[in-house]
C-alpha cells in the first residue's frame, strides 16, 4: 500500500507555525523523517497560511532535500497550479489532492491534471455535499470515471477517496466505507485512498480506531492512505497486515522492519 505522509499540513498548529516562520530546517526535517519512515508521497497543505505563495515556498523547501513525489493537498485550483508549476523534475508524478464533482473544482482542477497527466485523488462529493449512502457515493465515483474517460485520462492514475465519516455519528459508517472500496474497485477497476482519521472523530483513543480501520481497509484492497508515518504503531500495522495478506514474500519486509527495530508490539 502507498503511504502518503500527512505531517506537512497547516491544519496541524505546530506545522502551520513552521510554515509562517519559514522554518526551512524544521520543515526539511519533517520531510526527511517521513521519507525515512517509509512515505511514498509527501502531502503538502498550506490552506491555513498564505496558501498560494506558501505552497511555492513549501514545494521548493521540501524538494531541496528529497526526490519523493509530492501530493499537493488543496481545495484551491490556484494553489494546486502553483504547486505543479513549482515542482522540479517530472510533474506527471505529482499526486493532485484533489478533484471532486463540485462544479468549480471540476472546472478549474480538471484542466491542470489533463495538462500534466498527473495522478489525482477524486473525492465522492458534489455541490450537495457528501452523500449519506454507499450507493450514492459509488454513483459519484462513476460520474468522475465517466468524465475522465471522456478526456482520455489514464484511469490507472485515479485514486477515489470515498470520504470517511465518523463511526461516532453512525455506527455503520466504517462498514459503508468498506462497501465503497470494494464496489469502486470491482465496478471501475480504479484505485482507492483514504485520509483515515475522520473515522475516529469524537471517540477516545482515536489512534486505536484509526489503526484497526486501516488494517481492514487494506484487507478490502485499499491502495493508498494519508497517514502519519512517524507513528511506529501505524507502520507496524501496515507491515503486519501486508504480511498476513500474503503480500510480503518470505516475510522479508516484516523481518527487515524487525531488524531495524521499527516494529512496536
Ligand atoms: N482525504 C484526502 N485528503 C486529506 C484528507 C482526506 N487531506 C487532509 C486530511 N484528510 C489528511 N491529513 C491529515 C493531516 C494531519 C492529521 C490528520 C489528517 C493530524 N495529525 C496529527 C499530528 O500530526 O499532530 C495527529 C497525527 C497522529 O494521529 O499521530 O491530525 O481524508 N484526499
């Protein structure tokens, strides 16, 4: 499973401060530690700051110390555009986070992903919000697939995010999410991704819920997750789940993680 490191997000108060302060060393340290911990992508979000210029600064700062591909996380097409323009090297590797069926976002972000032919996260939300049922979300995923197909977009680069809602709001929300992942894969043969942490909103000991949720999502075939790779327990959950799913030949990765003393029991 692809790990998208979530730490460089201005929604985290301490990180928002680092971005405001233009603290190059601390930002680069967070980037490098996430990569060392196994991040395949680094998510960058500056929405709580001066979004567009700060995205430019963040992309440049992170790219000074790592070649790991970036995930540009914004609801603003201007910030995504700035991120794409600033990235050095192969722009078709940038994961755009995100597009949706919301009219404005679709109109403004679609041309950017077509121009750079980059991978994109598609949210199952439209102008009436996040649908309550799995069926409606699957229908929105289908609409996105249809629009992108018409534009000759390479669907192997599409990651659908069916958007997790808290189990505290409805105890069937996690189950509904698993149904979405399964159906989206079966019907459209596209990848799925999740930000996980909404699942545990308003519950105590949130990390426990996030970890078990992730493991079940993986078993249902989820392809990528936005998470904190500096959390040893979550990396342990991923490594162990991949072993148990028969994706770790001879247990090589599990044993390697053990030798590096990464596994937490
Ligand atoms: N889907 C998509 N994009 C997303 C989300 C999603 N982007 C934003 C968000 N959800 C995912 N990113 C974060 C980033 C930080 C935290 C939660 C989600 C966070 N971090 C705390 C910290 O680092 O201090 C705690 C981390 C921890 O649990 O250890 O809260 O759903 N497409």
